[in-house]
């Protein structure tokens, strides 16, 4: 499994059984990034509606943009119901 450090230079994340474990107190925003990344790694994709309902993320495109800047390959797809879906490649 690919391992990602979504905070760039901050080296505080370990992976155990596919989950991120945090070794310090993080902000709510940082925690939501980790939750979204865990979901992407487990399921392979996430929709805007899933992010809102499961993690209370209001701006998923912002989080995805930050992941892309860090070098993650994430594709944007539009579902038939015009729901945006992000797929981890």
C-alpha cells in the first residue's frame, strides 16, 4: 500500500493496518484531512456528499487540491447525478 505524508515536512504520522495514527494534537482541519485520506485509501474514492455526511467537510475540493499539490494523483469525475467524485489513482 502506498504511504502518504499529507503534511509535507511534518513527520508525525505512522501507518498501522492502513490507518493513520497521529502522535500529536492536530487541528480539526488537519484531522479532517487525515479522515479524507483514510477514506480514499480504503475505498479508492470519495464524493462531496460522502465528505459532508461522514466527516462534516464543507470544502472537499480544497482538501483534494492540497493533496494534489503534495503530488497525489487524484482524478475528478462527475457522476450521472452531477455529484463530484474524486478517485485516488
